[in-house]
């Protein structure tokens, strides 16, 4: 049996790998690995809290307008009016989404005279969204027809 320790979000995770008699594919008889996750009660509470935080993080990213705003801000900072013009949405809707992004730490602001300029505050969003697009692409048709994940945005 092999043991691997990992640190995930400040949380220690211990994986135990046990030999398996067969992986069931018929190509590699007698070879295989089964993993077992071993967690303490404190780790389970931390994992639950982390799951809630991560779910909220992805919920912020779960709105098409907010995603479009993030993609726009990846190119550089913008004022509210520039975002409104670029996305073709009403100003109150854009302001609401920018307020959400600001409150959740995705964007930061700077006052310049009478205008407020928005820019991304989190690094790595472009890589995360690119990776997510790659993962989602094979499931695009299923995702487009799913009626269980909220309003029809398209």
C-alpha cells in the first residue's frame, strides 16, 4: 500500500493506494490501483466550508453577463459606460453585476474624477475560464438543453 499526502487549500489530504486484482478492462489483468481518501472529522468540516466557498465562487462565474464583463476586463480597465457600450446592456444591469463582482473580490475600482474605473482584481481567471471552456465543450449540447440549472439565458 502506498500513501500520498497532499495539501489542498490549506487542508491536508491523505490518499491510500491499494493494489487491485484487476482494473476490469481486460488489457491489464492483475494491475490496477484503488484510491481511498482518509479524512479526520475536522477535515470534513473544513471541506464542507471550502465547498460552500467554492460553490459561491463558481456561482459568481455562473452568470453570462458577469462572464462577459470579466472577459472584457481581461483586455484592460473600463468605466461603467464603456462596459455598457461594449456589452449592449442597460446601465442598471451592468452596475448590479459590477457591484457583485466588486463585493466578491473579482474586480477593484479606482475613482478618476467623476468616473469609476473597474479592473480585474483576481489573477488566473483567464486560465480558469479557458480550462473550463475546454472541459465544457464536449458537453455543450447537453449543457444547452439542461433545464435543471436555472433560467434559460440564451
